[in-house]
């Protein structure tokens, strides 16, 4: 108990009285977590990045940026600032409205409604001028320093795609577009105008072409040679970084299954589509950058980064397949 001296105005002299000065309540770990997560949301909503170091840990790791060979290198406040700039340049009036937040220990889970107007290039999707409103769940981990150290998200990507006009309500379109959307969301770097969807070509054609690349990546990450080679034409070619030339889908299957069972067992392939260019309505060239995260590692080895060049053709059954794939080390 602290003694406080004060003047008695009636007696004109000092008197001492016992008065308890209320102590500032110490935050619980959960209260700290909710506070810093709300500060991060406010930065996304306002674009004010001046205080990022106060709530983002130097070890901050964003799972949402790890599928891109370049952004996967970013950590700490640098990564968060880059995310804020990219999102706000793509969406005017971007706003994350908190619906519900739950905290337990070092985890904070927020249910959010995300709104905005698509007026800028969004990871390869040209401005549509359309309004968006979709729900997302964001999961943050709080470090010992009371700052956000890790972030994951689960979004209603289908609603988001429908609102941007990238997918219609027909359920027959969902599977290839889900696959293609993985490619879109794995990237966090705005693409040049040459990589945007061409108005002279049905947008769905490019989406399906992009999905072929995603299928390759999924097959690699499953360690399944058949799945990896499934997007290739029966007589498709694959040239490896070392000059190995595989001819035909079956040769691609057997060669890669041996790799998956031995040298690259447990590895993950990550990639980002740079652009798709139509030479004719039935022939397109796709460029991407990719890299391999070897088993037991959490990051890409720079020497494993590659430039991928794919020639894609629409065959007689009206399906797009990879006719040729060239892997060149970057």
C-alpha cells in the first residue's frame, strides 16, 4: 500500500492518508495475442506500416507466402509489410472485419469478413472493378516476445473467384479451377501486363492450362509418378536441368517414380506461373519459376531454383495437355 500526502484545504496543513493506488492489470497471454492480432488487422485495413515492428516478430513466418520461390525468403516485418502493400494495391477500401476471435495459449484464431474493390493487378488477375466479400479464418501464433511469430489462413476461395468472375456457377468447372487457383494463390508477386488473361481467348482456357502446372506440382509432392505425368500428352517430352530427355508419358512416369522413391523422396516442389501466352487458340507457351524443398528442410536451396518452359496443346479430344517441358536451372 502506497502512502499519498495531500493538503487538507480546511485545516491548511498536510495530512497523510492511506490510499491504494490501483495497479495496472497485467495482460494474460491470450489478451496479448488478441491485442497484437488486432493491431495487425488494423495495419491491413489502414495501410499504416509504421508500427509493424511492435507486433510482428523478427522470426515471423507466413505460410501463405511459402509457395513462391522469391517471397518464401521473406521473414519478419519485411514479409508482413510486403503483404500489406500487395493486398492494398490490388483492392481499394480493403477491410478485414472481425466476426469472432478465440485465443488459447499461444494461438489466436480469427473469423473475418474481407471486403474491397478489385482495382489493381492481383497476382496475375487484371483489375475487374468488382466488389469482393468473402469469409476467412486466420490463425496466428504468438511468440515469447508477445509478437506474432507465425500465420496461416483458410479462405473461401471459391466465393472469391465467383465474385471476380473467374468461375461461373456450373459445378462442372470446379475441379480444374480449384487446381488452377492453387497456382494463383501460391504467388505473392504482381505479374506484368503480358501475363494477364487475354480478352481474345476464353478466360477458362488459360485457367485450365494453369491447372496443368498445379497438377504436376501436386503429383511431385505426393511422390507419385503417375500423378506427376498425368498432365502430359501421351507422346509428350520432358527435358531435365541436366539434359536428360524423357520421351513419352510412360518414360516420364517411370523416371520420376524412381526419383520420388530415392533421391528426392519426401521433397516438395513449389512454383509460380509467370505468364501464359497463346500462339494460336490451340497452342500456348507457359513460363514458371520453381524450386525444390528437400526432405528435412524448410526452405528452398537457391541452386535448385529453375525456370520452367511448357508448350501446351489442345488435342483432338478438346483437352489441353503438356506437349513439352523444359527445366532450366536459374
